[in-house]
């Protein structure tokens, strides 16, 4: 029965997560389309006005209008020069990751499209796991998961109320920390794998979705070649196994361990998906509001 409840819990959480992210992405793309259409209308308007003005100017006044035309040309060139940096920034922002998502959620392991980085060192891997585990915002997900688990009574031995929520919370926090260190530091150190997410940033929605979800089972080695993601698959499994040491004995079963294993991999795959499309959401929905906080690694 406990295994069935945890499986239902996993399916519900993943469905809600993917649904919210899909709606956010579609909203962003729709906003981007409208913005492009408005920009095209704006760009066409000055041309039409200039053409009409030119046709209305008498030939006899051409000598008098020459200085004004030169001044207008100079002004136009100045405006174009002023607008160029903004256009360059808009173009360069495609596929550009930021250090944080929405300025809060850690996004340290995301690499911008076509960005070339040196191989991760052992120190890099340790710092990555530490930042993801002890960042000021790292309490958000354990807090939400603990609230849901208490509502679903996934571990009845924790009871209810403030004391019960505290038990759910610290167990969820330890789960998250254990999984981070296993997947991002311990196993990648031995397997020589790169735990960072490399953004594809081009192609259609389904191509990029397939790429992002596949990163749960495919990753890069330190040499840059694609390899089976041992760190993700076996790291999440090891973390699920370790959780048996601090959960009540009634919850220690093969079914519960397998369910937590699948849940961890599924959540990470959903995270990869969101990281892939975050630059698009930032660009079209937030108009590059967060572009000034580039990812450090």
C-alpha cells in the first residue's frame, strides 16, 4: 500500500510540474510572437512616412533641403548606433543561461548554448553540490515536498502538526542533499563525468524536449564525449538506498526505495527540461530582465 501511495505521489507531482512548465513556455512563445509582430509594424512605419515626405518635396527646394537631409541622415545613423547594442544584446541572449532562475532558484550548473568551458575539476564538482544543497533558496523544494508528503501521509510515523511537518521537512532536506552530493560530486569524481547541463538552444520544441529529457541518461565525460549518465542513474539510486538509514523501519522496503529512485531521476529530468527553455522564457516573457546575471560555470 505504501508503495502504491508513493507511486501515485510521484505521478501527481511530475504531472503538475510538467503542466506548469509547459504553460509557462507556451505563454512565453506567444508573447514573443506578438512582440515580433509589433516590432515589424514599428520598423515599417518610418519607411512609409519617409517615402511620402520625399514625394511631397518640390524639386525647386532640393538645394535648401540638402543640409536638412544630411542632418536627418546623421541623426538616423546616430539612432541606429544607439539601437545597435540593444539589438546585439537581444540576439546574443538566445540560449544564454543565468546564474539564477527568476533571480532566486539556483541555476549554477547550466551552460549557455555553444559556450566552451574547461573540464570540471573535483573542486568544481564539490562546490556545485554544495551550492545546490546549501544555497539560501535550497529550503524551498524540501519545504514544498514536506508539506505535500504530510498532506498525503506518506510516512504516518511522522504524525501531524508542527512536529510532524518538521520531521517531514528535515527528511526531505537530507534526501535532497544526499542526492546532490551523489549525483554532482561523488560519482562524477570516480566516473570522470561532467555534471553540468549543456543547453542545446536550437531546433524545434520536440527536438529540444527530447534532448533535455535524455540528459537524465546521457551526459558528457570530462573529455567532452557523450556517455551513459552513470552519475545520475546510480547516484540517485544510491541516495534512495541511503535514505533507509534515517527513515522509520516501516518505510524501509524495496518498493519504497525504487519509488524514490524513480522520483529523483524524474525530477532531475524535469529540471533539465526547464533549464533548456529558461533562456526562451527569460527572453520572451521577462524581456531579458535576468540576462545581467550570467551563469558562472
